[in-house]
C-alpha cells in the first residue's frame, strides 16, 4: 500500500506544497516575505443613535478596508 503525503517539496526544491495545516509556533521566524505592513486607518467606534448614522459608520469602515486592499473594490 502506498502513502500520499499532503505536504511535500517537489524534486529540485523549487516548489513546496502544503496540503495540510501550516502551524507557526511562537518564537518562529519566516524569511523572504514582504516586511512592510501598513495598518489600516483607525475606524472610531460607532456611537450611532439611529440606523442612518450606523450605516454611515459601517460604510466608512468598508471604504477603509477597500483602500487598504483588504477587500475588493466595487
């Protein structure tokens, strides 16, 4: 009987496939990924007293997510 592993490195080492779970333990490091991360602009907690104001606050959050590239634009 054969065994098919979910995680493997292809011959030559140019490609590693993770088909299972990749767990990164505390204290571990990752190299080679882009190191710049810009936090989103702050979205203040809503103090809305009505639905119209709440919708406005929510839409402001959506715009910030889209501007940061964390959500696709309309």
